């Protein structure tokens, strides 16, 4: 059986964040095509300032009825007009293309992370529900024992019908909880099937908890993406500003023409070439001020947005750690309860052997201890779910 083996060290976590091998064939193809589209868009953008070389041809025949002339003219020309200096505009065009590549690729990585986060969170939910189902069996056993005890008490006149009915309802509700858990398990398996052909048992879960705040902020993919957008906005402003400055253009042309007199059978060929430089600069543009001011404000907004997002992400990290610490505190209390149940079980075993307590008391204590142990496992999974939210916000090393 195929296993997806992932190392749990922090470096390995980074390296495997972009591991798309667990996805189905179609989703891997889509991610690969998006990556190729990004690269081709960059190739086009970085060379956008280079003008094409044009070729043109023309055939023209003229006939005069008054002087009986009949001429055929053929021309072919090859040339191009290329901007060679734009007051920094060419450099900003190339820089913008490179920064856009970085921005698009970060966005692509973030989309990958979101897909993988869904997969691994679904795996954790499946594991959690399976534990809850096992826990529910022990809870059901306790409900059945409680019902038996209520029946005995009712028959002996020590309990009323309301208490007995409540015990029956509690048992039925536990049955319903089992059904709901099984339906939730099916739902999570169907979600997983949308992303991978592998069964949940074939994918090994990894430990997401080895994350510190410094690495989280430094390599946070949202922050890196917003930073790239800030660079793009600033370069776009400088690029537009350069478009209002002097521009030097080189133009060249090579041509060949053939003129033939169809009446006299005379032919005249001609080759020519030209090269020239031109200087141009917009003299007046009514929208210049508004255009530049808009781009400047957009650049400023993006920089402020980056600072705001960094503050927000730092707080979100702290909030997540607070949730995780709460689960740890719960576990501490549960462990104390388990120790208490161990003592009670030991005492009850002695009293049960001596006939001083019911066998049901011992069984309830053992079941309740198991229920608490399952609570520990469930809380540990809930902690991993919180850690996963942080982990998949980290950019993978490439």
C-alpha cells in the first residue's frame, strides 16, 4: 500500500508544503498548467518593450488609355521602429514583469497551500470522528447501565417515571449521536475524494506543531504576497511617471522595388535603406496629474495595507496559541481526572469483591476513564487543526 511519508522537522515541513503528489491526476495537471501560464505571461511581459519587425509587400499595376502605358510595380520592405530610451521606462517595464512573476507565483503557492490544508484538515477530522465514534460506544454503555439502574430503582419505588424516561431519552440521544457521527465521517471521506484517489489510511498525518512566531511572520505567504503587490504598485507608478518624460526611438527600413513597363519591356530595380532617430515627449496631457496621483495613492495604500496585515497576522498567531493553550489546560484537568478514576477503580474493585458495591459502579468508572482518555486524543487533534492553520500560511522553500 502506497504511503505518503512526510518528515516532521520544520525544514522538512517547509519542503513538503508544496507536495502535490497526494492530489488526483486532474488537480495536479491544473496546478501545473497554472504554473506554466504564469511563466509564459512573464516571458511576454518582460519583452513587451521590444517592437516587432514588420515586413510588407505591394503589387500595383497601372494602365493609361490616353498614352498607352501599362506598368507593373512590385515593392517589398522590411523595417522596425524601436524605443531605445524612455527615461527609465524600459527598466521599469522589465522590473514590473519580474515583480509580477514573483507575485503570481506566491499566489499560486498560496492556492496550493489552501488545497493541501483542506486535504490535511479533512484527514484530521476523519481521525477525530473515528475517535469520537469509539468514545461514543463507551458513552452508550454508560447510558445503558444508567437505564438498567433506573429500571431497578423504578421497580423498587425509589425512582419516578420521569427519571426513567429521562434515562431512556439519554440512551436514544446517544444512539442518534452515533448516527450523526457516522454521517459526518461519510461526508469527510467524500470531501477527501474530491482531492485525492488515496484512501485516508494511505496518507500519513504529520505534526504541524513545530512552528515559532518568528518563522511564521518571516515566511508568511500572505505577507510576502502583499509585499509583492506593494512593489508592483510602486513600480507601476514609476513606470507611468516615466511615460511623460523624453523618449528616443530608432527606426530602420530596407526596401526593394521593381518597376516594369509591360509595353516596352523595360524594367527598373531599386534598393534603398534608411535609419533614423527621433525624440518625442508628451507636451500636455490633461489626465496626467490625476493618473499619477491615483497610482501614487494606490502605492501608499498597499504599503499601509501591508503594515496592517502584519499586525493582524501577529494577533491571529497569538489568538491561535491561546486556543491551543486552552486545550492544553483542558488536558491537564483531564489527566487529573484520569488519575482520580484510577484510584476510584482500584478502591471499587476491592469493595466489589467484598460485595459492598455493584459491578455496575466499577463498569461505569472504567467506561468514564476511557471516555476521558478519548477526550485527550480529541483535544490533541483539535490542537493539530489549530497548528495546521498556521503551518499552511508559511511559504514553502523552493
